């Protein structure tokens, strides 16, 4: 699979595209926060600008110690998403059922978080899912 990237400027509280002519299809922010400022507390609300990037097919925000509930409405915007890696954060609460509407999703890793509750039967709607890690 070939990915085309748009350069992004990522800062606290804003996300700004640098190339308006292309769509962002993959965003890897693995350990971005913890490597720069491990003492900083990051709340899940900081993800809001990402939810405007509806062209994403891959999103990796793992290992950032992000705290709070998973924003259900925002995640539902990623209709083209194939790969979602949320592992090693501090997300809490239950897994939003809107996540199970991402019909193209093939990879979902939510391990090493503080999620709780009963897994909805709607997870069965993810027919293309090949990897699911909730440990």
C-alpha cells in the first residue's frame, strides 16, 4: 500500500496543514508527547483538531500518556480509517460504540489503557478487522 503524506505542523492546541494540495492519509504521533515533555499531562480533548482530518487511513497516537475518555464523536469522523493504534495511553471509560462504525478498520490496538465496561456486541460489525488488542 502506498501512502501520500501532507506535512503537518503539530503544536499544543493546533494542527496546521502546510500543503493544501494533498490529503493526509497517515499520521504517526507515536510517543510524541512523552519523548518531548514526559511530565506534561495531556487530556483527550487535545485530539479534537485531528478529528477534522477525515482522509486518514492510519492513525497512531500510541505511547503518549493521553488521559480521559475516548471522544466518540471525533473517532466516528475517521470513516476511511484502516489502522488505529491507541495503546499505552491513559484512556478511561468504556469503548465508544461509534468506534464500531468504522467499517474499513483492519487493525485496532487499545491495549495498556484504563478502559472498563462490557465490550459491545457491535464489535461484530467490524467485518474487516484482522487485529484486535484490548489487553
